[in-house]
C-alpha cells in the first residue's frame, strides 16, 4: 500500500534528480569544472561534517 502511495512522488523526484545530474555532467564536460550547484552542495556537506 505504501509503495502505491509513494510511486508518483518518487517518480517525480527521480525525474528531477536525473535532470540535475545530466545538467551537471554536461557542464563538467563542457567546462572541465564542477557545476556551481555541486560546489555549493559540497561546501554545505563539509560544514556539516565539522
């Protein structure tokens, strides 16, 4: 039952995530640098880790 309720939400989340990953990879291939969103997330994670 929970699977059926979560299916739509998970499908949307995975679609958004795959679009972001594709965009970040395209940016990296074209520029040779990580996407700004990826840098921001890494900095946020590093602050949490301390």
